[in-house]
C-alpha cells in the first residue's frame, strides 16, 4: 500500500495539533526513533509527534486517516519484533508524554494509568500501597505499560500470576478515525457484548492507540525465596520443570538459562562471583512466594526432594535481598549480553512445558544442520523459550536468505509440539512471514477482517503482523 508523503502543509497541520515534535532533518534525534531492540533494523520516520493527551492524538489520527498518512505508535522502544519501527515512514507517534499514574484505587484494587508510565515505576507505586502488579518483562525498568499492552507482555512472574491480559479491565483508546472510546468497564466480570478490551491487548498498535489503562491489582506477597540450580544436562533442567509442578508446587518464577547465557551475562555485568563447573550445561532460577514463611520453606523442601531425581549440582539458595537482586540481574541482562556478542535474531517460542526437552533438542539439531550457534533461555515454567541465533561469522547472504529456512523449520517443530511462534514479543515486522505456519486462510481472513473494521484505510502501524 502506498502512503502519502508529508509536505509542508501536512507538517503545519500536524504540529498545530501536537506542538511537541521532531522533523526528519534532525538526524541524531530521528535516528533514535528509527530503532527499537529488534536486531539491527532501522527505519527513519518523516516526523515524530509527542502528544500530551487523547485529544491531541485524536486530531492527529483524524488528519492522517483523511490524508492517507501512515502512523506508527511507539512506547519506550524496547520491543523485540519490530512493532514500533516506522517501516512506511510517515508519522511516528510517541506516547512518552502520557506518563501519569492517574489513580490508585485501594478499595477496589485497581490502578488507572497512562500508557507512557514505566512498568517498574507503576509496580513500585502500587507496592507502596501494599498492592502488586505482577507482569514484569526483563525490560521493566525502561519499557512502558502501553507497550506491554500492545504485546501482551509476560515475564518471569507469568508462570504463577499470568500475563498482562489477565490484569487489564478497561482501555481508553483512539481509533484511526480519531474517535475516542472505552473498550469495557472497570469491573471484574463483564459478559456484555464482545470483549473489545482483550481484543486490543496484544494487537501490537494495529487497531488504534491506547491512551488510558485500568488494571486489576492483587495484594503484594510478603515473603519470597530464590534458588539457583545448576544441571549437568540441559535436558534434565527442562525435565525438572514439569516434575516440580507435578509435585504440587507452583513457583512464582522458573527461569531457564543455558551455560552460554550465564557466561555472557557475567561478562556483560563484569561479575564472576558465580562459579561454573566445567560440566554444568544449564541453570534453573526458581522463586516461590506467599504470605506464610513456613509454607514457603515446606515448598522449598518439596523442590529439593524433587531435584534429587535429576543430575544437578549444589543448589544455591539466596540468603539476602542483595543476593536475590544479583541473581535476578544476571537473568534480566541475558538479552543485552547476547546482543553485545553479535548481531542476532531472537525467536520467542512457547510450547507446553512438558515439551521443552524436545524443543531444546530440535533447536540444537537444526543449529547443527544449518551451522548457526544459539543461546537459549526463558520462562521455563510456562514453556516460553527465547532462542537467540547469533550471526557470528555467518555470511550476509546466509543470514538474509538461508536462515529463514531454518527458522521456518524450527517454527514447524514448535507447531508440531503444540506450541506457537510468539509467547510475549509479538509478531510485528520480523515474524509476519511465518504466520501461515500457525493459521490457515480462514483464520487469517477473520483477523484481517477485524483489522479492516477498526482501520479501513490501513494507516495504523502498517507493515506489521500481516505480509
């Protein structure tokens, strides 16, 4: 689809609606908005607008819809599937100025927030009230709540507490036409009409722009305990995940890191206090939480007994808050650490957790067949494995042509195992060519029909999800 290129008249109108902006000739600033965390991709927009409220967004979208100008919504730019990249030029609309926590409702355990609030900032604000917003992606210290809504983010706590969709009650959003609507109601039960709220969660900014968010909260757990478990065999680490659940324990987090992931993370933060045996192939980071310390200790005892069935080395139990923080930091920097090593592609596969051993075997088998190195880690408790494929010394020709064949083969294995090709990063730009693996024509046509109902002129985040 061809979009109208901005002229001086368009710029005059758009900047009258929204006085905070940058133009393409401001090279350094515009380059920073041309990228997110997806590989080494870069697309420079024609203009960056920074609206301060839904009214300004409404005027911008109404004008763009009328004049066939593409609009790419952007949060903090921490995405990993290219969802915030302005691949068609046009307007990049940043939500960074919509950064207020509007209300924390302690009686109803809800918070109303704007989309530009950093996830960890919101978590800390509600924690001061004794409340808990569990979704915690690795980038929680920089990512925006709005971006989490767009991608239906998860994170380590998803295994016990669920993902973003499980906490969203209601959304204010601006449609591509400029009309402002609420998608639901601020209630815990709602069987009134189609569930527009849940349709918008995970829609990757292709249906409109969210401007206010009402989230459900829960009481904050009082206690937690954290274990780091080294395994001599990667397969044993994966098998131990299901065994712990079968033993009756639901951890608040269960993270898998293969050996290279741990090594790269330690190099990245220049902290080598964690000693690795030559025979260790993988680690599980296991957390339990709750409101009764003695119950947690019973859970730990059950976990220790379960681990005795596997080939694991001495278990490290964090004995202080500082040690817990350091272990979590090691896990959270893995993505950045891998990126520092090489250009890479990150696949966000998810399978039923009992199928993790088969998935890991398939990843390594396909890597050997095609000659690439992979580093695997992720949320083992819910079967969500992040597979980082490193370019290293592979040729550009292989990287740009042949590798997609290997990824397609990998995704076919994921489908065979009962999984899907994205658990929390979204489809965006880089995974859209593989959607035919997961859906037939009827399913795809239904979803495209939804897109057309919201955005008949196709201006909203074009080039994403669908080829």
